[in-house]
């Protein structure tokens, strides 16, 4: 397939048109009222309504809880927060790159809002660090992503596809967009969840209630971010149907790598912290989350059950997007005065 330049040479293109396609159109860079997408508009409204702030939660009781738990559990919490901080930092840096390569204004709105959410998440983790850890611990945990070998391996695998997209961002193929959409879906719907699950389990004993509340907000945000990327996937396949042939093989290859990396990390960071946190159950939980994503995308699923059904983890939003229902997603139609370039440019 021939590669195609996708990045505008100027911020505003006076010879361009109003784009209702996701990528690769000679767009003008200006929003137009006739370019709409009902499903994206719905997600954007949810993103705007779901507003919260970390500093409304008092963490002094949680700091006391932290000092009371066993050292091994303290270390598991630090490792978990170290990974979560990295993942949101990665999104803060990578989302603008993708957003700059997209030409649909509704998609741009959602990704811009999502970037703001990811920045808030990173700030929330900083707030938890500052409230619960000593200065020495804060410095230690802040650098875990590159000083702790197991976490360094995890973040390298997590950022591989994002780094590749960044390096070739000026000239890309349709498969490159498909891969980065899948990378974001796996990040939003899988990478975070063993960490979320650990913190919810930690709070089941009665402590860490403010940390739990903050994480639940972040969890709910990630559900909406998954909705965003499901819509981007639908739009890409609608614009270039031939990509559907490679979608399932690509997703399964990526999912297998994610499963391997996540299993190695959870074995190192979480196995044995609680009695029920065994290799088998944590691995099954990762498989369960990948399988939920298959279902949402309309791919063939596997018989995997949630091994932690009584936990507080949020698996789907108000529309049950990821809770097991095969949700239908709407596509917008082109308006009469909208020009779209739907010919495959590669």
C-alpha cells in the first residue's frame, strides 16, 4: 500500500474543505456546523458532564491507612501507582500527536477533552503521592518507571506502538492508524485494570476510601475514553472498509503481546499481596478485559468469566458499553455541502 502524508502543512488551509472523514482529507482546519457525528457528540457530552477534582478528597485518613498496612502491601501500592502515573503521562504526550493527524472535528473535540482528563489523572496521582508518601518515597516512586526493571519493561511494552506512531507521524498508512487505535483501546481498557482492581481490593478492608473514590473517577473516565476510540475505529473502517480484513489478526497479535506483558507485571507486582491474587486469577482477569474489548469491537469472543465479580471495578458506563452487551454504534452521514475524500490514498 502506498503511504500518504496526512499532516496539514499550515494550521489553517484556505483551499481545504470541511471534513467529515477521520483521516487523510484536505481539510481546512476550521469547525463547521454541518459536520456532525451523533455517537461522537454523545460521548463528548458525557466527557463534559463527568467533571471532578482530586483535591476535593481529604487523604489524611488514607495516609494513616498506608502507615498501618504491611510493607509488602505498601510496595504493591507504590508499584501500582508508578505504572498508573506512567500510563496517563504517556497519554498526555501521545494524544496530541494522534489528534493532529485526524481531520474530523468531532473526533478532535473528544481527543482534546480526553487529553485534559489524562492530565487530571496524572495530577491526581501526584496528589496521592504528596499526601501519603514521605519525600524519600515520593522521589523513589516517581522514578520507578525507569529504575525498577520490571516496571521499565512494562512501560517499554506499553509505549512501543505509541512511539512508533510518533516517529512516522508525517507519513503513515491506514494500518498505522488502525494499530494506534487498537493500542489506545488496549491501554484504556486493559492496562489500567489490574491496578484499579488492586486498589479497590485494598479499600475493601475499610481504609483508603478517598484513594478509592479518586480511582473510581479515573476508572469511569477510562470507560468513556474507550468509547471514544471505539468510535474512531468505526469511522476508520467505514472510510476504508478494506482495513477490516486486517483488523482481527492485528488486534489478536497485539492482544497476545499485551497479555504476556501484563501477566509478567502482575506476577511481579501483585501476586500474593492478597490471598485471592494468584497468577491464575490475575491472568484470567486480564483475559476477561481483553475479551470484553473483543465483544465491544464485534470480534469473536472467548469463554472467559470475571474472576473478581464482587469487586467495585467499573466495567462499563451507563450504556453498558463494555459490560457485555454488543452495543451498536452510530455513523454519521455526509451532509450535502460536505466534501469527503474516501478514496484510499495508500
